[in-house]
C-alpha cells in the first residue's frame, strides 16, 4: 500500500488550500458576528491547575519548574470554561473565547488532540437564547461557504432551517421506546436496574457491570445520536441531572437539567448549560465524577479551588461550547477534521 503524502507536500497543500481559506473566512465572520452583539473576546490560558473534572475527558499533563526548582503539575485545558467563569465572576457580561483546547485519548474523523473551541457566555440570559445563537452560526457558516446543504456520511441537513427542539426524554421514547424519566427520581438519583430492564426489552446489549450512565450512553450512541440533525439541525435538551455536571436543574422538572446539545447530520456540534452556580453542589458533582474516573481509568484530576470560590459570586449565566472545526468541516463538505486544519497533528 502506498503511504499517503503528508499535508505539507506542495500538491497536497494545493488541494487543501481552498478549504483552509474558507476556514479563515468563517473565522473572521464569526468574530464579526460576536462583535456586533457587544461580546468581548477573551483569551484563556491553556495551562491550568485542573483540566476539568468530567469523567471521560482526558487531558495532557505537564509541569512547571519554578525558579527554586520546585515542580508544579499543570495540565493543558480541555476547555476555557473555568477561566471564562472566573472572568464572569470578575464582572464581565458577554464574553467569547476562540482558541485551541487539548484532549487526550481522542483521534479520528471527528476528533483531534488539539482543536478550536468557540465558547461564549451570556450573563442574566436563559439558555434558550444560546439555542438561537447556535442556529444563527450554522446559517453564517453556510453563507460564507456558499453551501445550501450540509452533508456528512450520507446524511443531509438544511443549515438555514430552524433547528428541531427535542427533549432527551422524547428522543428516548421516539428512537428507543424507553421511558427514560421513569428511571430518574425527583432528587435526580437514577435506577440502574429499571434502565437495564428497558434496554434488555428493546434488544440492546448490556454488561453486568454497566452503570446507569453506561446504559444511558449506549442508547444515545446506538439509537439516538446517529439520527439527530437529519433534514435540519436538532437541539437535544433537558438532559437528566446526572448527565449535566455543570448545569443547574430545570425549574420545570428537577429530574432534568438546563443542558442542550446541537447536532447536525448526526454530528455533535455544541454543548450548552444554564450554568450551575452552587459551589457546594458543584464540588459534590466533581468528586463523584472523579470517583468514577478513578474506577474506569485509574486516575483523577485535582479540583480547581479558585473556580469554586469564583462560582460562589458568579451571577446567573448561560454558556455554550461549539466545536468550530466540526462546523467548518460540515460547511466545507469535508469528511474529516484533518481536511480543514492548517497543520494537523501527525
């Protein structure tokens, strides 16, 4: 088998260049979009005490060597979220971050160890407003690309159509015939055995050591995510509180949280929260996630105590993180992230 030429080979770069220039146009248009709405662009330091405390996020670890020779562990951030929320606690009202983030154990057509994340926050506004923002950015990317449709792996979506809004519970009923909320108590605790029985009844595979979260994820991956964003984008919202580590509970139903994800052509593009501002509850969730991380991966990350202190004075805020490279990939008609990155990691 002939080895593929590297991206820096002149003829390969010539083929890639039109998509890379499109990336630049979408980048410039996105910054202009936020500027017109009185957002301030901020720069979050990549080196952090904690890379985040979600169970399945893996970070790149490094260390600082201080002038006296002391070594201090640090991590490349998996998101600018902690830094952005500290800025909100400091008094910023509308901010966006548009920079590189780093995630280990991730490589494939839709994953790259270093990628561009677009993250923005609105103080005093509901997360429904962020749904409107996401729809507008889909349209903006399509306009800059001159694309009437987005396509990926045989799936199509109209980026100009109003996204469908679908609750997670309704998605489980529609695509898996499972009453998800029947397995979630009013205080947010989950019934693993009840969800396991529902999966068995629908013919989905299970394992004896599956947790409720494992079972939830299996339904999402096998039954729901592949069909989301077909014809038009889908906003999947109201996740169970156990699956929304940084989101506040919904005032409508305490079993679910103010979290949504944006999907287009079966591709997850964005993850948003009505932000949790209770530092005691946030610590409890972080510690529970780190216990689960220890169980699965044999490691845990430190908790950023400054972040929890900032959370205590942070006003009500809604925030969203969007995978900018995936958006460009769809707009450009590419089939993998490497095709729209100027310098992919080897």
